[in-house]
């Protein structure tokens, strides 16, 4: 059997050593340029409690708004294979933890809302997407690790059986608008009936099968996923994709599309439907070896 080659007469294995040498040289230069490795600034904080979600294949209904022939339809379900473990905060960021970022002058104060039972055990609420990003940068600087907002898909992966399915369940071929109106009305009525807006102490809503706590309680969580609108053709193929990165997906009992500056979803800014009771967040720890390099490049405006 002939050897696999990259070009006629050049075996791939002959390229391995030069590639390794090039990678080593690039790594050395990055270290010299202070691009790899994050040193904690200020007093070092202990890392928050996390859970590690093992790789697996799971079903995920894509986020976004989908339309076909002018009618709203359910987003497609796709099979996703996560090949790396996900390290994510077990609980949402607490009011006390967020307060430390405020005290350091990095995060703006949260919008006043419900008085927490105990700031050390109650999730932070009244915070925007922009506030969550500021906190992630602050926590990264104080721990020497890279912390980022999860994507909607990350939350679906971690939440497992607790992740909501926003499908209306209407036949995609139906042209009767009353079918969708009735399904949407029933769904929104059910959401209103289940509302309990007062933030509860950590652990109040229990853990899922992976030890991931309090998801889909009464705190919706900011994600790094932009809100998207898709137009589909008759075959269900996307013919137009309109993304808005001024509006992000907040996930909880259901998905909500919120402007990045919104802190109180009940005061406006929710695209459609019943607004979340509260918005807070938790973060993912980026454990990839090159994550510090990407973080440094991003802060210097060099990341793609």
C-alpha cells in the first residue's frame, strides 16, 4: 500500500519535525512577548466552584427565530458532539462576588431590585451582558485563569435534561396562522403561571444529572450567543441569516433575546414573549492551553 503523502514524493511524516520545531518557536516567541500565561493582578482570588461536564453527543434545538414563507417555525434540532469537557461554574455568580468587582472599580453597580437573603449565597441580578463581560475580565485578572460567558449551546450541554425546548410543535407545512397563534398563546400563558420572581439562595432549585445547579430556576443567564433570524426555503435550507450582536440570548426556563445593556428585563428590552424574572450569569473556565494567548490577542485587538 502506498504511503500517504502531502505532495507526490513527500511523506507526511517528513513534515512532522519541521512542524513541531515551528510550533516550539512560535510558543517561545509568544512567551517572550508575554502573550502566553496570565498572571493574576492584585490579591489572588480562589477560583469559584465548578463542575466538569464530560464529552458526549446530545440533541440541541438551534437558537434563533426561524421563518418559512413568512410564518414562524420551530428551529431545527441538530446532533452535537462535544469532544472536550466543559468546565463551568456550578452556581451563578453571587451578589457578594459581583460586589467585589464593583468595589475594585471594574464593574458598575447592579441595578437595585429584590434585597438578597444573603449576598454571599444569592445570585447577582440586575446585571447586563456588558456587566457580565466586565466581571469575566476582572475574574480572569484576579485568578490568572481565563473566564468567559458560555454560549447557549454550552448551557444546553451542561443543563442536560433541564434545558428547555422552545418548540411550538406546529406543523411546519401549516399555512393557518391561527395554529401558531394558539400554540404561542398557550405557551406564554404557561410561562406567566409559573413565575416566582424573588431570587433564591444557591441550591434552591437543585442539581441536574451532572451536578450543575439551579439552571432554569428564576434566574435567566446571559450567554455569548447573538440573537439570529433565519429565513428558510421550502426545503428548510437557510437562505438568509440576520444576526444582531447588540442583542444576546439569555437562557433559563425559556430563551429570551435581550439588548446587551438591559439589566431589568421586566422594564423592557425583551424581544418577544414573557420577559425573564431576573437576569444573572455564570462563567466557563477556558482550559485550552492556548486560551491565555487568545485572551491577550483579544485585549490587544489582534484576535480574529
